[in-house]
């Protein structure tokens, strides 16, 4: 089957940053309408400088000038049936592709959504409305491409009636110069999860053998076309040198963690999806590599039990950060079940990846030097399964130096780095039987890419696997049998990522039922 390739040129305009976060100020632009119905007047902010051209297999487009204006929306007051909607749309002052809708309606409503997209007769996206904000609502619209015209319409319910607002036009502005470029090559687009969906990640890893790229730390979201639809420069935050970015359980925030492998300055940073304000930082000495989101919205991470860097030998501890109080509590100490093995080997497990399995109600961790994935009950904090390594519960389950993994009640996926100096890394699959304690290998996906650090694999709700080759800056979506469906390449090394169908609602792994 012939592969089709699309390249997106994504660097035509300077971002406008808020004073609180980046020391700059910018007033958001908007225009309004008055009257009934859905007609609008008032165009978006003007721009100068266009994005670079693109071609199949060609070089990335160059950025435009720095003088282009930010996009702006239209808004105003319109009547629909028995209700009058007042709508105002303004761009985020930090992320040009994010629009903020503030609105109200003069009737009592029980629920509402905002439908939006490029075709007002067939909206692409639907943003839920937080009803607790009544009577004045603020909804953030995510997933839009830069310098592109979109339309929105509010649909509300109350008292057994449905109220539909006027149609409002908006046009997001240009993204910053210097953002990463992504190239999408499809082998079978029709077999992709949710038509491609969205990928959430970050760049900026430095000081790691085999990794190169931008000196900036970008937190990003790309859409199914490889277009950046959300990007934030986090270089001046504690998320600099980012190793993981994830959206919050409620979809309202972006979390990012730094790679503090050789430092005691571990941290987690959080900012709203509108990208505005200074965000919030939790300093977590000894934390490195990764973190995950728990069902209660808190953050689970691991740290050296002496709060030192990973260059100091010591087992790791699994911790829970309560984001409402800032307090961390111990869930599990690896020394409890693996202390003897750790002390007789490298002196530390070198934990590098952590996840949550809703099906097992367990936190899962990769211990690199032990060649082991362990499952720990949550909230109990008890070891409930050991996969791989000398203490494995299951025969015929082995690898060398893993990072990412995805554990299910009867099967496991492992990103097998095959050691620091290996020529290629593999994605391995195993089925296992909890009764007989036996396992069978089901997959060995080896595209010939070396990846000594990071790397991840996750099973998507439709059964496909999403694989991250961090050192090479590549994402692969494959079938369970190892057939490559899509390849996305970037201009820089990347950290762990998550892949999801929409930007609203719970993030992976809580979307597995979709």
C-alpha cells in the first residue's frame, strides 16, 4: 500500500506572553455584534508573515515574520427562541490557538456544550461547559489549528427545552517561531485510533546520549494531521528539561515534570489549558523521569528514598502528591520486596516509568536494572505482581533494560531498550495466565531504531499500540501484530507522551472504555 505523507509548516508567528509568566503584556483582541440571529461583523486581528511552504518529503517550512497580529474572535448578543445569548470570544494571551469563550444566557439552564469547528454545518469538536460557573460561563476551546477560521455555537438545555445560540466566528492566530515540526506518514489511516486523535508531550531533554534537538522546552499537543494545536514555552519554568507532560484527570490542566535524574531538584509544574498565568510548581527532591495521574486527580511519582539524585545508590519510593495541599505521602518502598536484589546488584533499581492500571487498580513501575515491571495495589500499596527479572511470577517473560510499559489483567506490553548500548530497541508483547503462572510472547516489534533512554508503548482503546521512540523523535501507531499504520517524526528528541481521542474528558488510561 502506498504511503501518503503530509508535512505541516508550523512556525510563522511570535507568541504573546502574559506578564506573570514571561514578563510581557498583551491585551486580548475581540470584536462584538448586536442583534438577533447569527450574523456577525468585525474581523479577527490582522497578521503579517505567513508560514513556510511544505511538500511531500521536503524540508520544514520556515517561520513568518514576528509582526503578525494575533487572531481574534467575534461575539455579541443574539436571540434564539426564548433565550438571548451574550457571547464574547478572546484568544489566550499565551497560546495563539486557544480561544476563551465567556458567555451567559438569560434563562435558567441545566447543562450546555459548545460545538465548534471549521464547518458550521458539521462541527468537529464539542467542549463541555462547567455548570457550576452559572450564570456567567468561561469555556476554553482546544484543538484548533493556527490562522484558520472556526465557528462556534452553544447548545443549552433547561426546563425541558433546548436553546441554541447564534453562530460565532473566530480565527486563532499564529504560533511561535522555533516550535518543533512534525511530519506524518500514513500507511493505513482508516485503521488509526479515533482517526489519529491527539498526542500530548514535551521536548527539551538534554544531556542524554543519543538525544539532540531544540534547547527550548516545549509542552505541546499535535492533532491527527501533525499540526501543533497547543504549544507552550516552559523553558523558564521548573518543567525545563521536560521528561513527561500529561493532562489532568478533569482535562483542565497540563502537568509537566523535569528530568532530574542527576539532580535533587525534581519538580512537577501545572498550568491551566488556557496557558495563562504563572502556573503552580511543587518541588519534589529526588523525583525524576516520570509521573502519572491517579483516579482522584492526584499525581503519583517515584523518588530516591534518600531524596538524592539517581547517581546516589538507593532504592526508590512511590509517592502520592496531593495537589490540593501540596503534601506527598508514601505508597510503596521498593526496598520492601526488592531490597536484597537491589543491594546485591547495582545498588538501585533505577526506576524510570510509572503508570496506573484501572483494570488492576494498581500502580505499575519499571525498574531498569532489575529488568522488572512491578504492580503495586492502590491505595493498599502492596506488591501484587512481578513481571520479568529474576523474581518474575511468570515463566518465559524476560527482557533487558525496559522503560515504558502497559500492564493489563492478562497481557503486558514492554518497551525493551535492550541495554544502553544496544543497536535497536524492541516492543515486546506477552500474554500471561495468573493461575498457571505462565506467559507467552505475542509480539516483537523491531523497526531497527536505537533508543537507549526513555521510549514508551501504550495500548489504545481500539487495540492499536502507540509507541514513542524518544531518542529518534518518532511515534509509531501499530497493530497488536506489529503492522505499522502511521509514523510521525519530529525535528527533536521527545519525552514520554500520551495519545488520546479528544482533548476533553479524562486522559489515558481512563479513556480505555471509549
